[in-house]
C-alpha cells in the first residue's frame, strides 16, 4: 500500500472535479497547473500511482499551516515509499515562491506545490485552514482531517481507515476589517485594530501584516524585516518599567499595511511610524555587550564536509511524534551547515537563556552525528565532546549584539 499526502494549493486552470465531493467518490485523473518545486509545471494525478493522496489546504495567513511544513517534510521523507504530499493554496505561484524567498527560516517541504487554486477549494467546500482531504491508492475519497501525523499514516497503512470524526470545519475568515463591499477598492492604507476573531489578514508583496499580536509582537515585527525573530532571542530585547507594565496587559491587536510599489524595507519604516503614533514608545536598535556562547572552529581541517550520501536529518531534541529520532544517535547527513547551526543555536539559547553566535564562517553540505543525550540533555560537557569530533568548540565570550530597546517617551 502506498500513501500520497497532498497539501492543496490553488489551481490555475479548470479540472473536472465534482462540487462538494462525498466520501466514496473518486478523484478524476486531473491535471493541475501552476506547479512548482516539482519536475514539471503541471501534475497529473495518474503519475502518482498506488499511493494514498492527502490534499492539505493551506494559506499564507494560516500560522499553524506554516508551522506544520517542517513536520510535513519529515513525514514525506519517512514514508517516501508510501506517501506523496502535495501542497495546494489559492495564492499565485510567484507569490508562493516569494514567500519562501523572503522568509528564510520558513521550511519549504520537499513536495510539489499546486498554486492559484479555486476548483479544489470549491470541490471540498474549504473555507478555513488547515484542512486535509484523504484519498486511498485508488483515488477514492476517504474523508477530511485537520492534521496528519506518523501515527495517522501507519494506522491507514495497516487498517485502511482514517479518523475523520474529529474534523472541524474551520470558519470563514475575512482578509481585513473593512466592509467587503469596499475592501477591493482600497489601494493604500494602514491600520491598527483591536483583534477580532475571524480576521485572517491579507499577505501579498504589497502588504505587511501581524495578527493576532501583542505590543511586543508588533514592535519585533516592525524592526525585524527578515522575520527571523532575532529580538525574541535571549538578551536582545530591553524595556523600561512603563513598557513592561503596558506589555503585561496582553492586549491583542491586528495590524495591516497595504502600500503598492514599495520595497519591504520601506513598508517596515511605515509600520514603525504607525506604532510610534499609536503607542508612543521610543524604539531604537543599539549595540550591547552580552555574555554569549560562540561556536568556533579549532582547526582548518574540514571534518564536516558531506560524503554525498542520501540526505537525512534527525538532528532534533526528542519529540514523541517523530519516531525516527527515538534512537541513540541524531544525524544531519548531506544537509546545509546552517541547519546544524540554527538547530544547535536554538537549543543552546533555550537551555541557557544566553545568546548563541556562529563564528565558524562555514557553508556547504555536511555530515554530523551526535549522541542523542547531547541534544536531549544539553549539558556543556557532553556537547563539547561531540563538537570536538568536528574540530568545533563552544566558548563563552562577551559579544557586541544588536538589541531592540523600547522605552516610554519622555
């Protein structure tokens, strides 16, 4: 038995599908266009033979959808002989590709993307996301779920059944706070509003949005154009007492900026000005000397370079949902060094609440193997032992680091 998981993106040309498909009905041998991250710009369902197909609908503004991409990538790798995940959304191919180009930390699953879809959304009556439509190896519709896990896939492989009882149809979302009769005519605007459920803010190359967001979320977004959340990391955010009191209120807001024909940096400047007018805080990025953990190389000998084996990554701390990392060894094989640096840095900062800085200046594909306890327990002694195998070391040093300072206006 084979399984295909398809995360539904929008389709550009009509395909012959039934409206409101019901369990037991079959999926035609349709051809989907506007496909990327695939060998061709179109995808024919008959090319995915003898696999379970799961259409998983997502959108740019569905946070849980974006967060699930790393898991989807792992599931596709683990069940590669049995499943094929296909992502499907209503945004254009260009906008979808730009989403990953602009958001460097967003994982792009190694699966096909079908973009510019309306037909599949109508066929399954999709309004909100996430939503996944399951088809067996004969392309017979099995039902809908809100998520997928390794346990779900194994259950289907063994029993040919999927638990659809817990599926909750997501509510309809609006792209902004305006009257829908007027919103399409709005061409240049920005606003801050108290958060309302049912608002799923628009995301395009002309917009900048954050929802739902605390005051801190808004300021961090405004001063972090690359969206790498650096000011959420240890030591990188400084507030005076008045700001801390305001932040503790935990009020939620929606922010949306739409300014055509402007670059990302200019849109962030406008957002900064909007926040100044609304909240009145003084904000600046400044250098501070912070005690940090610094990753360095101890020799010029390259003990990291990959041998070219099949790519594999189980380099995570334990996660009960990911069975393939429940082993004595965690590996990162034929993957970019930055993956290793980012994962290690996140674990170190979470464990020790101090900044992590990578000063190796290393790039390229690597093979790295760590003892599982090293990542699960994150003790400096065992960490240094595993790093030493690759002529790496973690040293404690004071480093000048950019921090975001937020204070009450005088």
